C-alpha cells in the first residue's frame, strides 16, 4: 500500500549514459511533504506542489538544478552548448526557465508532446527501462502487506536508475532518435 496517489518523476540523461539526479515532485503544501531522503540530497532533487503535477514554477526549480548539474561538466565554460529536448507540456513554456537555460548555455528544444517517442531519447527507451527496473524494485514489496512510504519510493527510484542496464539503454535511446553520435560539422 502506498500513501501518495501520485509522484511526478522528471528524468534527464546524456547521450553518454549519465543521468542527472531525478526530480521528484510530491503532492503537498510544504517542505515537510518531501521525504527526508529527498531533501538536500545530491542524488535526487525533491520538491512539492499541491497535486504533485508539474507546473511552471516547479519546472523553473528543476531547470535551475539541471543547469547547475550541467555546469559541472565544464562544457559551458569551454563554449559548448547543451541540447535539452523537452515535450510540449505547458509547464516548460516559462520565460524564467528558458532564460536560466540560456544563461547556462543550454538550448531548449521543445517538440510536440504526441511525437516524443520519435525524437526524444528518454521516451524512446529510457523511460521503459526505468519503469521495468522500478517494477523489479516494487516486486520486492509485493505480498509483504507493508505500507510503502515516500522515502521507500525515493530509494526504489534511485536503485532503479542505478541498475547496470541503464547507461547502455540511454546510449541506445539517443542513437535510436539520431541524436548520438553527434556530428560537430
């Protein structure tokens, strides 16, 4: 049994197989609604919103975290730009988020939501593998008749993302949509 009806998980991955810390959006009214292992963690970015769904402010918070994470690769300081592909969800059309991205040398390519499996690497295979891995984690609780807390879900999500199949699945997904290998010419 799980006490939260909905948690939004936003994943971002690089064509090299590297995964940014997942952004977990919990339903709630204040920071106490975020599990302890998702507050101030370097492994996961936690946030809350009354219904647990993404909105423009939550996307701005994610973009800020993503840009800081992306800056560690030093590509922006070397004059390189990062391509970030997102779907056409209304939450991603936010001037402050796009400005933050531009300031960190991140180009945001926003495409139609109904075609993301054709052009967005995460939808092409990464999300499927993640959900399969998460099912493996959840199966450990099946039949145990235990209450599944939000902190348990955070741990399961992190375990699912750390499974050995994920880097190769991510790389294959980028190749499938034609984004990798990237031709600089």
